C-alpha cells in the first residue's frame, strides 16, 4: 500500500486531468431536488463535495440499471447475427463514493465472479477504478459499524481519500489505484501513516454482527417477520437503492428479426418476482418476501459467499416510503 | 473469460408434435454444426423467442439420442405462447445445458420407479429413455403416470411403446371423470394407483416429478413402501431467468434451484424452506 498526500486545491486538477486523458468520471452531483446522484461529469466543477450519501449507490457503473446483453439482427442465411458489445465499455473512474459503497463493490465482485463468472460484470469491473472518500459526517440511517465496516474503511477501494484540513490523505490500495496516481504523480507527495480517526464520522453501532450471525440461524420461523413487513408496498425501492442487491430480470426489446436482449434490475420484494406462469407463487406474501430480503443479506450470503451482503449505507431506510428500517427489523427477528 | 453464458445457440425447429391441448414437443437441431452441445439427463435450458424473451424447461430427450434435443412445453405465458406459434424451420435461441443432472450412474443395478403426472412427464422422459437405452444396467423399471383426462396424456405413442415392452411396467391412469369410453387403463389419482401396487423399495430408487400436489400426496405412500428420503429424487421448477445462479428468481433459502438443482433428493428438499 502506498501512502500519499494531495493538497485540497489540487484535487480539481487531478480529476480534470483524468477527464482530459479520456476517462469517464462518475461522481456525486447535486440535483435540483436537493439529492445527490452519481453521474458522469465533464469537469470537477460539477462534483458535489458536501454530502452524506448519494441517493443511489455507484453499483450502476458495474451493474447498470438496464444493460444490453446483446443485439440480434436477421441475416441472409436465415439465422441471426448475435453480438455483445463488451468491447465498447470505457475506462471509468468512480469518484467520491463512500467506504460502504466500496465495500458493496467488494461483495459484488465475490458474487459475480467467484462462481460462474459473469462476463458483463467482469468487463465493467476490470475497467473501473474506485476512488473512495472517507465519511466526515453521517446520519441516523448510517450503520456501517454494525456490519464489520467503518467510515474510513479501505475494503473494496482502489484509493481511499480522507480529508484532513487543507489536504487529503491518500491510501493507494491496488495496482489500479497506483496507475491512476501515476497518471499525475507530481500532485502527490509521499507520507508516513497518519491517524484518520479525528477526521472521521462516528456512526451509531446498532447491533453486534456476531450476535446476529448466530441468532439468525433460527430466525426463519420468527413471528416478528409480519411486523417487520407491515406497511411494505412491494415497491422495490430498497433493492434499487442498495449497493449489494443483484437480482435482475431479462427482457427482449425489438421484433423477431432485430432488437436487443437486456437485463434490468429486479427485486425479490416485488410480488411477481417468483410467480410461476401457473399462478403458483412460492413467496406469496409480502412477509415472505421481506424475510427473503433480510435472510439473504444476513444468512444466505454468509452461507454461500462467507460475507454479509449489507454494508450499512442506510439507503433502504432513507428511501422507504413506509419507513421500514432494516436495522430495527434485523434486531426484532433475532431477539 | 472466454464464455458468455448469455449468448444463445441458434437452433432450428426440425419437427413439431402436438402432444395434448396446448402442449407441444419441438425437435431442435443446432444450426452451427460445431456447437458440440452435450448434456445429462435432468439438466435444463433456456429457450428463447427473439423479441419475446426466454422460458425455462428441461431437455426432454435423452442424451443417448445424439444430434438433436427435444423440449416439451405447455403454452401458458408470454414466451411459451410465442414459442407455440413457431413453425417448422423457425430459428429459436437456446442457452444451456444448466443445472445438476440425475446421478444415473449411481443407480446401475437398481430398480427404478418413475412417478409423474400431466406435464411432469417431460423432465422424466429424458431419464426414462436414458435408462431404457441401457436397459441391461438396471433392475425392474416401473412407470406410474397419469393426467387429468385421456387427452392430457403426453407422448401417447411412447406410452403405447412402454406398455408393450415386457421389460417395463407401465401404470397408466386418468383422474376420475377424465376417462373416455374406450379407456382400458386405470381410473384414479396417481398416488392411489401407487398405493394399490406398492412398489418394492428394496434396492430401488423412486423419481417423482409433477404438480406439487402429486409430489405431496405420493411421498407418504413411498414412505409406506419403505423408500428412504435419500432414495427419492425429484426436480424442482421455480421461475428462472438467467439459469446460472445470478438473477435470484429461483432461490429457495440459500439454494439456487438453477445451479444447485434442479435435481434434489427428497431429503435435500425437506431441509429447504417451502418456497418452491
């Protein structure tokens, strides 16, 4: 790991340099609604710097909301020309994501590549560099410290920046991170290890992960699931905002002769998600669907991949129109 | 990364057989002779009509019959409706084979009891022909099959064939009221017919597929016959999209039906939450 410093005033020079070098830079941008979203930017001037959390995670960069799997076109031999377009994916830098989101990428990486590697995710992930920004503030929905993370966590990041007064402390974690720094190395100076503690937010710890991991073993039959799912509209917003939700649908757009096949985000909380064409629905009630969502994050993920698939970003809590709260629910069902 | 599991093979519909109301069998040939598609009994595929989408069903032909595959499906949703409107020589998409097959090699020397109903026969037909094509490797073979009505029985010609074979015991039945005037076989639900015949569980394997109610009603009778739960096999059919353990639709607890199954022993099924 390389340790560097960069002065706050040079950050804009660095980011604009990446843009000039032809990279796509996806960064937090303040919208008129007052919410901050990840968007490709043309200049550092567009980048929001004062925000707790973006409304959606940056997972779209490696797992787009709607992703073309291939195009197909009728050919003269009576068959179809089928092509994916993985060669069109640009070099991308995600700028200013939070450590929880970077931890989300770490999970996505395990999920998509550990078994039956996913060609689309891999193509995008390989071309993506993550420049994470430590959190200097948080809100009541943040709970990263409950899920094995913290506001200065380097997990999943290629580079972690921590604002320290008039400069940024730069932890370069990977080769991808090195390449990015070396693209304008004159802006950086080397440093010894510095303590980040004084510059980091202090989120509340709501629960002990060790205790949850233990008690969730018997949580399936809990009577609390009903309460934990009451009010759920089955809107799927929690899954769409989540940095680790990976469920998708596959749809065709076009005619029999030409068009494309796409995959698009889906959500286990939606009532049609598991419905058979016979009408039979294995998870027929919202209680069963809410249980699936939480059991997947805290139990099934651990069994399949060895990690909890919740990073404590709090987006599902902020976005829920019915004020369902994952850290309250997970505690009630494991009481 | 050399494989992209979302790019389908292109297959030509070489033959169409109308099996029963809304149920058709397609014989499919690969347009690319170098496709080198091999599979094992119990695996499934994603069949796609371009512009409409993909639908999941088992490969209904036996891997012992090379050069083509067959699928049998009921027209019920958007994709299967579009699929049933296809004609001979149309090109459709095919992805697969996916999933864990039946452990047929472990059954050599054993009696095999097949139990199924209605549109549950196609996933077992693959295994039945796989067994019958190497008949000498297995003990007694019995098939319990029923449908709501005589018209709903699929593979009618093959049922005749099995009935006439001295090395197969076929117990054919239709639900009460589903019989025709010249129906000579059983009338009654499949579990009732099993109970009347009580197949021996000694050195035997039972394979059950079909509507959930058939599975549910057959299990106590198989237990009565002495079949241990790990000697009973079934194939689960949850909704699927990707077929490779990613899209999340088919999960039952931590289990992905697509990659951990679709073939499970009844013992394995009993460990899962009842979300199938």
